[in-house]
């Protein structure tokens, strides 16, 4: 029987190759789209759960997208007077506020950790943004040689990292956020200011506007849920040349964008899936139907209905499995490309699916395509096997 | 007398039309029986009913004395595989397989592949196809196709060969080759029922029956 299956598969090379390609394309697209949809959905869910700032106050001339500041670790050398923090804290309706200080990109070191990574000064005493992302609870305060790393900052040593010629002790690693915070190195405000002060490209600015100790990059604010948000924003704007990002608006806008993207991505995925599965069903059904005379001959020559079913399902399962395996490999490549694109133009949080999730997804897709193929192939054969062999043998004949 | 098979008062209707009307016959071991008659007279239908490929509307088919009427399809399949070798009106070979592989199909389907491999080759050699073992059906002549089909029918040493117009469309030389091969099997105790329009071939059998208007006439 295996010989018959193998001979039949080899005889219809072009037909089977087209079928395998068709299955592979369907599986690849579905795998990639589902995995990306999962990552975006998880990222948004995570940000909803853990992003604590209601308002972010930054320099009025800052040009980056507000969402970059909202989700942390902006690569922007724009600064506010340090006393803005106290002025913001004094606005009625504000529960708490914490400062951050952004430095330059970290590409000038012999241990180059990449241009996307950035050192951020934060104040552990007043912070409630970074803390929840740490895997282990920490006592407050950071020494000048201590650093907290984002989840995707590369390291060569387990407990230490060299940045711009200085070795730091890694005291904690934040959980993956799916945001630019994953590429951030969090140090004390004092250390961040020291690094910025030593930056040759910033020397002219410091000489003109004063030393870094007089500046901060952003104030992250939590407001009283009962307070009038618009009034608070107005009061902060009156402090002069600041831009106040309302997190709720940004989150809402991103979520609206995501909802639209989700509808497009999900809709396209569902349609692709349905089209692939219907196509597959129709193809296998037709292929088996066209070969009813052959199954009838096998019945006449002594094959049982069970043997016929095994032949037909065996062929379908082999084709579907090969297609699914090729499709999963292609889907994996597409997914990696998708991740790279998202990584380069990341405007919203993204949490990559774990190997376990990808494995389950792959198995589910392979199982669906294989099962459906087997069913589609078996149905006409089952129908035929209930007829007299003499009748079914004459099906599909033209003469 | 022990018959290989007996057909008792078999009738077959397609709607209102009665194709076979109380047909009876019996086949002894080693006997060759020819059925002739006009086209569309029900010869192929009778052969299909005898070979358990179709159900009769009424009547009985006994194989080795066993009434096949109440058998499940699975039991009929087993009986068919054990007793019959078919040579269909057209050769009905599988195009994806070589001549040798086509002969092997019944063995593969009944899981007797290894034991039958040598016999398949021996049969093809006996039928003059030693140089055509690896040819595919589309590379063989009509006469060669029929001989491959005959080898396939003989592979599992059936007790009865059912051959439907085995020499149809063949030139005289090829028809003679196929006829010789068929009749040769009877010398080994195998029963043969063949449907033919060829009076010469019918005349070489032990018994010659004519099917006219649904009835068998001696």
C-alpha cells in the first residue's frame, strides 16, 4: 500500500507540487499574521495593565511622536528646567510626579551596544513607572555604578556592562515591555547627567544653557482620577514652553489605530484562512472524485474500503504535512521579517509570542490543514465505497 | 458435481428495463465458457454480477457452494479477491505504474507483495513482455496492455478468470496471443468465463452460450 501511495505521489509531480505550494502559502501567511496579531494584542494588553503615567510633560519643541515618550526611553536630547518638576507637583489634582533625564545614543564605546540603546536617568524614590517592570523588588536608590537594563539590551558579561568606557553593575533587568524601554539602560539621575555632561557634542549646549544638573527631560505625572484632566493640562501649559502629552488620548489613539489594524490584520487573516481551507477542501475533493474509477478498480481487485480510505487519506496527509512543514518554515521567515520591520518602526508595544505559543500555533495550523485535507479526500471515496465496484469503476470515464 | 460457481435464476433490472431474465449457468474447474450475443444485451452486467461487482435484482450466485446473497460488502471483497481474476473490457491499468507494478497491484492491495513479486515477473515473461516490464501503460500496444491485464488477473492464482471482450480492438496476431494465454490457464484447473464477439475465440471454449433478450441460450 505504501508503494501505491508513493508511486501515485511521484506520478503527479506538478499537480502535487502546486498543491504543496498552495498549502505552504496558506500556512505561512496564517502563521505570520496570527503570530504578529498575538504580539500586538499582548503588547497592548500589557501596556494597559502596566503603563502608569497619565500625563507626560516634555520640552515644548520636542518633535518625536508622543507615544515614544509615553512608553518610555525616548531617544531625544530635549530638556526642561529642573524646577519644572516642583512646579508640576504643585498643580492641584496631581497625585505624584517623577523626573527622567535622557542621554545620548550609546554607540561610542568599544563594547558598542547599538544605536537604539539609550541611557535614561530616573529617580527611584519618586518613580512608579519603572519599578513594576522589574523582575525582582529592589530597595530604592541606585549608586553611580549601578544600572537597570531593559530586556533587550545586549550584555557580554552576566553581572556587568561597559558603557562609554565605564563599567556598571547590573542590579536588575526589566521584563520585556514591547516598547523602547526594552532598549534602555536606567541609571540614577546624577549618573545620567554626568554622562550627558561628558558628551562632546553637548558641550556647547551646556556652556550656553547651564550644567545638566539644572535640567530634566520629562516629568511623568499621575493625576487624581476625580480631577478635571483638561484643567490640569491647562495649568501645566501655563508653566511655559512645555508640551503635555495626555496618555489617555495617546493610548486611545493608538488603540484606535490598533483596532483598525486588528480589523484589517484579523480580517485579512480570517479571509486568507477561509480561502485557503475552502480551496484546499475543493482541491482534494475534486482530486479524489476524479480518481473514483481508480478506487473502483482497486475495490474490484480486492481492496477493502478500509484499504481505499488508507490510500486516499495517506496521500492527502503526506501532501498536507509536507505543505504545512514548508509553510511553517516560510511563516517563520515571514514572522522574523515582520518582527524586524516592527522593531525598526515601532510605534506601539509588541510582545513576541513565546516558543510555546508559536509551537501550539504551528501544530494547530498543521493539524487543521492536514485534517481538512484528509476529510476532503475521504468524503468522495467514502461515498464511492458504498456503491458497487462495477458502478464506481465507470465514473469519470469519457468513453 | 462441485462447481466453482453457479448462477441460479439471476435477473437484473435497470428501472423498468429487464437486462437479465432468470439466467442460470455453472462453471466446473478447468472449464472454459464463452458468452456471446448482441451489444447491450447484458453480457458485461452478467459478468459483473458473477464477479460480485454488482448486485443482482433477484436470483443467487454461489461461489464454491456458498450463497453470496447475504454477504457484507467486506466479505464480498474478500471472496472476490480470493476467487476471481478480472480482465476488463478495457485493460484498466494504472498510468502511474509500470507494467510490472500494475501486475503487482492485487498483491499490494491484499498485502501479499513480497511473495507475488517473482510470480508477477514470471507471468509477464510468459506472456512475452520480458522487455516491457518497466514500460508504462501509455508506452504499450493494445495487445500488450491486454496481456498485462491478464497477468494481473492471474497473479494471485484465482479459481475463476472473468474476461470481458479480451480480444476486442486487437489485430488477429495479438488477439491470438491473448486467447492462447487465456485458454492456457484452463489447463491448470482455473475456470474461465469470457464474453466475446469473436466466433473463433468462442469456438475454442468448452461451452458456448448466447445471451439474447436477457436469456441464455445454449
